[in-house]
C-alpha cells in the first residue's frame, strides 16, 4: 500500500498435474517497494517449496520486472533490489528444475489476497502458512 509503503506478500502452491491447491502463505514484510514485496513473495514461496522437498518448480509472478530480472533479460540496477535478486537466484539454484513466468495481476487474485492478509495482520518475522490442503 503505497510505493514504497506497507508491504505484504503471498504465495500459493498448486499441483501441476491436478491444479489442486497444496498450500498458501502470507507475510507482512515491512516498508518496501512493490517490486521488493514481489521478490519477497517469490523467496518465501521458494523457501517453503524447498522445505517440503520440492525439486522442480515453475513459479509465476505478476511483476514483469522480477520475472525479466530472474530470466536474465533485464539488469538489476537498484542496490535494494539486488539483495532480493541475489537471494532469489540462490534459491533458484537449489532446484533441479526452475522456470519462472509472468501472470497478469487479474489472474493472480489468490496471491494478491494473501498479500493483503499479510499487510492487515502485520505479523513480521517470516511467512506464515495460512492454509494447507
């Protein structure tokens, strides 16, 4: 809310075969830019996937900047973004197979709602798994 401003993030894991939701998480990430919050969502989601033993993942986000930077198509010029980018790259390397793609925000409503929950709950200190199926 605001850019920069109060920031939250959300991530959701779906089974790639059935499309069923496996888990979702939400977090308050403090005072950040929108793109920093997008990176936080990706990192929290990747960390949770690794914790659960996932070795192959296809991530989607609604930030063109984050997707293009992780694909290597765009450079990371901002020092504040470089920290998040480096963290995402390190997590990416822990997967045997990693792909990232763009999804329009209007098709990313579940993660967006989770980000709002994170901002509303203002529980700093890491992501909280809010739903497990």
